[in-house]
């Protein structure tokens, strides 16, 4: 059994010391691989940059060790039966995918810092923590003995984050005889009864979709921070959520985020941790794992995260529509929807999926994936007269692929949708998944089935609506976005600093000056520290329109009944 040991001397340095003891070695050349990325964030993160002082010993003697890639090491063992590897890891990244050490706690995502012994990843292993005796450990792994965790293999080890401290708070609720543990680390005053009630409600609704749960128990590991923050990462037996500020945990706005991210991450326990694209079966932590079905893995999960809150009664229909409308505004504010499909954007996650990137290049697999998931759900309900829905697709994905640890392909998903819908959904996939066709009309038609509509409204900001540009909200009036082929695209550039309009100094009054409807618009601006004067000429087009989901006043009784079947709420 391979043994990992974590210790530290001065927590204020944030350095962890890691020892890997490798018994029963039979190799003359032993390779160690540190992961280069982590599931849940499909980009290379190069964790090796946080390691220092990697050495190897056997029988008290140093062994030759050298790097062969950025995060792979070769040890010449000289036939030693037991090899020890030692190194330091800098644990000072406080987010849901990072690791943190200070005088109050040890929080670790093992994938950041644990090396795999190549060829022996399937073997069970232990993780021993050298921490104060009175500290608790919150983890999806079982404690073999106090402060020693046991994993079935390397994949389970690195997929099992933990928090250790003497100030953890914990409560447990049970659904279908499955215990769900909620851990809180940080300064906050949780209303446990309300939290457990709300968690239990959305958990029951998710279990209703899939009918059973992939694991025997589940852990919510919450890092409650003293500053504004929001992040969550899924794991097989747990999730880590970093959220703040702690004093506002139970305030409506932050509590809504807390419940929302918790619902999202729980859905991932099925969708991506078990129901996994074939390209990720198994994970290859040393390089990119390209896949085009991010619209299922993240888009469907994003849809269900909030949708479950509406079905469980946490959101009223109006509150749910507010969440939908926020996503709609984000989607339609980005003209990249015309340039790269959601499937191709999934493939390109590894390139620039987690940063803004160049203007109008790619769509968000989370936002467009969510909207296309809702569209598919409503189209399936209409095609089958409510006999089937996206619930049915996800349940069959679970039964045929997730439960059997078989990865699904794009064609598998398409064929399953056709089977459930009892008709061809090729147009849906061609237009909205693999293509860039406008989604507005299809979404409006689908919403009409449940008595709703997608309402279009022109932007109230004249510089957006008539001229096609956005400015920062501070006093700089800096150009931050430009609609393609708009009047602004002819004369303005990103980061232009607007200083005057028709001779008037701009002081957060751009909208008011344009509301005077001047015949000509002359802008004075700084571009790369150089003064320029440009003239805007409006055309007949409109830009940055806003879209809203709302109920129709003329909804029929049948449509109102469809609405109730969709959201489990009265129309």
C-alpha cells in the first residue's frame, strides 16, 4: 500500500511537507506523475510550479531523481525495495479547487500536490495527516484510524479534498437512508434547520430524477470566507464550496447563491462524476482531455441546478425566471454566439475556456449549455405530450452509461434524445449545439408550450441600443465592448477613454447627453494616450437587446397545466 504523509512546521509559511512511501518496488526506473489539471476545470494548471525540493531516498541513502517533463520525475532506484519521495508544496490558494494552510486549518485538494506512482495508480493508498490531536477532519474518505484516510486508488485519493481544523461545524440530514453531511469552516452563524430543510428538498427532487445515488454518503465541504467569494467544485463523494462574506451567509442574496451552488454541485455527482464523456474515461491527468459534450456535463447541470430549486419550491416561478433572465442577459450581451458553437467551445475549454479571451470568439458552455438544455427539455415535453422530458434522458444516461462506468459519445447522446423524444432532434443539434443559429425563435416557441414567452426589449442605454457599444460603470467611460458591424465598430476601439460629447465633458452623463437626440455625435477620446475626435453615425439596426422569460396572459388551460408539470408550481 502506497503511503502519503502530510506535515508542516510553520503554518504561516504555507508550506506543506509531503512524503510518499513506495513499498514493494520492482522497478529500476520509477516514474512519478503530478497532475497538470483537475476535473471540474478543464485547463492546464501546472501544479508543479508550487513544488520545491523534490528528493528520493532508500535505506537512508539518496537516489538519483530528475525531471523528464514539467511534472514527471524519474527515480533510479538501484533495485531498492522501498523508496521514499519528499518535497514541499505551497498551499496558499483559497478557492474551491486550491489548497490552504494557516494556523487555523489545513485544507487540501490532493490533486494539487499528490504524485502518482506510474503503473500502480490502481493500488489502495493511505493519507496520514500530521495535525493537532484535537482537530477534526472533514472528507469523503473514511478515516482508517484517527487522522489517517484510506483511498481505494490514486483517482479516489486525488478526488477527495479535506478540511482539518478544531473549528469545523457539522450537521447531517438523511434522504432515502443516504446521509448528507454539511461541514462549515469559517466565521458564520448558520441557521441549520433552514439549511437542512432546503438541502433536503432539492436533494429529494434530484433523487427523483435519477432514482438512486452513486455513493453511500456525501459531504458538503464549505469554506466560509470573510470576504466576497463564490466558487464550487464537484467530486465523487463531496463538493468544496468557497463562499463569503460569512456574516451574510443567511442574508437573502448570499443564501440564494449558497443553495444554488450546492444544488449544482450535487447534480454533478451523477452528471460528469459518473455520467462521463468517453474522452474522460479514464482521466489522463498529464495532458488535455478534449471533449465536445460540455453542453451536457456543464450546461445540463447548470440548467438543473436552479431548475431543481424551482421544482422543490425554494424558488417561486418568478424568482426562477429572475435567474433565467440574468443568464439570458449574459448570453445576448455576447456576440460570440454567432461565431463558435457550444460544442466547439467545449473542445476549446483547454485553450481559453476560463478567461474572457478575444472579443466575440466563443460562447460559455455554462450559459448556452443551460439555455439549450432548457430548450431541449421543453421540446421533449411537447414532442411526447409530457410523457418524457430531459429527466428521462438523464435517467437513461445514468442507467446505461454512468452506473456501468461506460463513457458516452456525442452520437450516444443524440441517439438517446431521439429515442426519448420518439422523433428526430437532428435540427436541434445541427442548429443549436453544433451550429450557431439564433436560438430566440425556437426558445420562444418552446416556452409557449408552458404558457410563457421570450420577450425582447431594446436596451434602455442609447449608446448600446443605437450605437452598439458598452462603457465601464466607473467615471472613466472606457469602452469595454463593441457590437460587430455597429456604428461604434467603425470608429471606436476597446479601451478608448471617452472624455467629451459634442463639446460637453463626460461625467457619467453619456446617456443623458444622447437622450437630447443630437443630429450629430462627436466624441473626444483618448486612445493609447493619444487624443482623437470621431463622429458616430447611427443606422437602422438595434444592438444589445435584452430578453426576458415571462408568463403569457393568454395562456390556455392546457398550457398552464404543462407549466405545472414542468415547474411543479401553479401557473
